């Protein structure tokens, strides 16, 4: 069996979660491999909604414009009545654009397209997914992890300092660790299929028999493709016919229409809806992320988004710990992300119950994930009384500022990249921390590099906002407590950290 030199991180699973982590580690100069047991990329659209907060994450990773170009907005829901007439309603609330929320509605991109764009970005950063590569078993201890892999090239032993289980709801890594995965089956089984379909236009999400879980069928045009997605609840027992003729019969039986035809099926699946949450996200040097740690019903479009944000939270913490930060930093991954998953499980289950009882599909801000934060995290530290805007643990909003050279500057452009950002509301601040690699210090105010005349940032004179690499406020300081900034940074950004790729 071949043996290889040690790498920093081995990622098992190349869905959206594993790819997010890989992109983040690649731009930070961390050595890793990402392996996937499937022989080829996943070809379905199980997760097609990208929520506003995830769009912000994808902006930071350099792929949001590609995804916007590849996808589209959600069409209105067209609900058909027994007489063949219909009503149309928007799927999502559509608030007016604001400077602090650059992305205010869900973006529809089929999952196979999203992951293709992510793999392209990973290739640009010098890495690739190793398909048809299966984790057979592994051993782990204080020194790291030894993983036994099998691929078409043979068997090999890989040594890594950390192992990440992003290997889905049936995670072999979670099972090998003996981590319980409690929850419940929700009593709903459904099919989802990507098909080429005739007889319906592409301007609406067609919904028949809303509220009737025995006759409901939903047919949605998939933005950026010539496909439709068919969704329908099915009996808890039995094997559904997922062929083109079988799906065509199901649609005809439930709609009473013979003009809806299916030419071909590109991907189809039958699944039982579950709500489950792993008891632990970490055992030593092994971590769970994404569906390996939590699975949700699809209502509200939360699964892929929560998984992406798991990886986004974990990436910078892995890189910082590998650079010499205390290992306790990695404990904050479970501390911060597991309560979020618990809340999402509650939200998606409530939405499913509402859909079953009332047939309600409209979604609001509670699905956008913009209000997720970590105010109770051990990393969240408030000292400033001079901040009227976001506090420690809050998502940092965007803002339209003006540079000293007179050009408009988005705050998110300042934050983009793998660094921490210290916003200081005084032009002459020169802290000891200015010499730290991985920290960008930006002054705001009269005579400073950025001007904020309408005080969008909520900074009083002398106040500071320390913003984490994942876009959340880590700490606030005022003029009397600025000498403690370095004490905080010592926990999360040690001197001598490796350089990052911008």
C-alpha cells in the first residue's frame, strides 16, 4: 500500500459543503486533499435555492457573479384549481434593495451547476476533486489521522492533521466515530426528478392540488437549464416508477391533464424526510460538517445553505489553528454551528407542517439566514459602548462608503478575502496589532481612508469593530479599551501565521 507525506486536511465528500471548505483552505495556502466516493460529479438538483447569506459567502469566495449568470430568480407560484384556473403569487417576499443587504432574495441554481462552478474555482486555486476515491477506514489520535483510501489507482495510506467528514447523511465517518444521530422521520416520503418536459411554460412554478399530500405535484423550471424539476409526495411504502413514462402517468393522474409530457429523465430520487442532528461535531482531530452533522426536510431551502456555512465557519479556524493558534479555537466550530443547525431543523419542520396543513409555500426573511449570528459564542466580545450598529456575534452588514480618493467603496469589498478586518473610527490609530499578518486595519472618519458621513457603521469616535474572516463581528472596543485588542487577537490570529492567497 502506498504511503504519502502528511497533509494538513483530508476532506471526504465533494458536495457543496466539502467544496466550500476546499476553496477556503486553498486560498489560505493550507495543504489538503478532497476525495469523493462517487465516480463522477453529482448530476441532480436536490438543492437549488441559494439564500442571501450564502450569496454573501459566495461573493467572498469569488463565484457569486458566475452563479448569478448561471441561474436566475425564482418564478411565481402558480396554483391550479379544480376547474383549471389558477392564481399566481410570489415565492418570496421582495423587499427593496438596501446598501446593508446586497442580496435580498433567494437565487435559483441547480445543485449540479453550483458544484460545477465551485469545482472550476477550486481548479483556479490549483486543486481538484479526486473522484472514485473511497475512505475504507481511519485511525485518529493526538498526532493526527491515518486514512486508508481506495481509488482506481489502488490503495493508499494518507496522513493528515485533520479529517473532515462532509460525506452526507449516511456518513461513514460519523458512524465510525460512534456519534449518535438522533431525530425523527417526519412521515413524508417524496420524489424529486429533473426532466425534459412539454406542455407547461417556464414562467411559473406550477403547483397542483396544493395542501393535498396524496395528490400534490409541483413542477418547477430549473433556471439556467432546459429542465424542469418534478416534486411530489408518495406513499411511505413501495417502489415508485421514476422512469419517464412512470412520472408522466403520476402527473396525469394528479393533474387530470394529458398534455404534460416527459421526454427524458436526467436524474431522479425517492427519499423519506428526516430531521436529525449529530450529538457531536468533533472527536479529536475529526470533524463533521454539512449533512453528515444535520439533515433537514427540504422546505425553506436550508440544507445546502447551512452546509456551506458550516464549512465557511470551519475553514478559517482550521487554517488559524494550523498556523499556531490554540486548539481551543476549533471547539468554537461546534459551539457556534450546532445551535444554528438545531434552529434550522425547527424552522424547516415548522414550514413542512404548515405546507401539509395549509398548503403555504411563501417564504420570508426567516429563510434568508441573514439573522443567524453567534452572540453567545466564546469568541464574541463586546467592550465598546460607542457602537449603535452590529454587536459581537452579529453578521456585519454591507455599507456604501467613500474612499479618501473620492470613489465609492463597498464595505464588503474591504472585507473580501481570508483576513480579519479592524475598522477604527479615527485617522491616527496605530496599534501594536498593525504588525500582525492576516489583519487589515482600516480607518474611518474625517481625514481617514474611508468616510462614512451617514454613520452606516454605527461607530462613535475612537470605537473599533473587529470583523472575523467569515463576516461576523468578533469584538467591539472603544477608546479606553483598545489596548486589549492584541489580547483578543492572540486567541484567534497568532503571529507568524502562514501567508494567504488573496
